[in-house]
C-alpha cells in the first residue's frame, strides 16, 4: 500500500492516541485492583505497575502531540517534499476554465429568427439538453448510425441527436447551425416543441452543398431565448460548386423575349404579292408578231 508522508503521520498519531487510552485503562485498573489486595508486597507491586502505565500514557500523549505538530515539517526538511506532483491537478483544471469563455460567450438568437417565433408558451427554465452528437443518418431511436466529429465532403444532410428533459409542450425551441470561420448561419430550425417532457430528439441541416466549406461548425440550441448548449464538428475536403450552374437557367427566360422581333416578318409578305407581277402579261404582247 502506497502512503504519503502526511497519511503516515496521521496514522502514527491515531495509533499513539489508541496507546494512550489503552495504557490509561490498564493503569487505572491496576491501581484499583492493587488496593484490594491483602498482601502488602503484591499490593505495592500492583499499584506501582498502575502508575507506570499511567506515566507511559502521559509520555505517549506528549509524543502524539509532537508528532502531529512537528513531525511533518521536520521530515520535509530532511526529504524534499513532492507536493509539486499533487499540485498539477489544480493546473490541469485550468484548461476547463479557459474553455468556458467560448461557451460562456452567451450565444443569442438573431433578430430575424426571433421574429419568426410562433409560440407564446413560457418555456421551463430548468429544461436541459445533452450536447448534440452528429451523423449523416439516424436509426429508429433517433441516434446517429455512425456518429463522428469529422465529416468529409460531399455532404448532403447532417443530423444532431440529443437527449432532453424538463421540456414544456408548445414552448419555442431553436437550433442554429453556424460556420465558425465567418459565423455564417447556414441552417436555422425554430418551432414550438412538439415532443414529450423528456427523451431523445434531433435537429437537421441540409443547406446548399457549397455551404459545407472545410472548417469547424457549431450547433447552438435554445429554449425560448435562453441558450442551453452548443456542440461542434469539423468538415474536411472541398465543397462542391454546383451553385453557378443555376445562373444559366436565367438566360433562356430572356431569349423568348427576342421572339417578338420575328413578328415583323409578316410585314414582308407583300413580297409574295409580287410574284404575280403581271410579267406573264407581256407574253400575250409577243403573240402579236405573227399578225405582221
């Protein structure tokens, strides 16, 4: 069993106290028994034994107090302490504090999302959500089939599954999907709560594929206007660039406007009327030559 110096000193102090009490008990018992003996010599030996035990109890009491007060500093002077190792846990706890400012930056709901709130039900301030776990698909229990924190393009849709408790039916809840690099909102889901008071749920995001740019993304969950929890994941690989193909679809709509210019062609139909231009009538004029 591994004991440090402080524990060993504490154990020694406890054992000395037990010895003090035990010696006092035996000493007092010897004095009482010695006084009842009829023979002087045996009575004197028993009484002397009792006083010796009481004296031993007093000596052990002094030693116990000295050990408790002075033993540890004296030992640390002879053997440099290794509390530096025991101090490291307090240092390792500080990163959890340094991470909290990013979480305690109090995320808020954009005003344009707030204007779309449809619920007037007061949410429960004690509502809690677990950190969303992400996946490309969900099973029948609303759990990601292949949960991950990193997803490679191309990405069609992602789900964020969570557990919840203390929810109020009809209360407004919101899930916001942000791209952390520029804090662009790529998905927003806000509607009255239609689930139970506790269980499992999910939020989903299916934006234009080009919005899944490589980098870090964050999902923030709110109940009413109160932020509850956030969770992050990473996207790798280049996002598809399918959006520019949508612009040529606008040009065909402009090309039909040129068709009205073709309506002017009927104005040239009089050219057809020139085909019967009486040039054949000159042929009868040539028939007059035989009359000569």
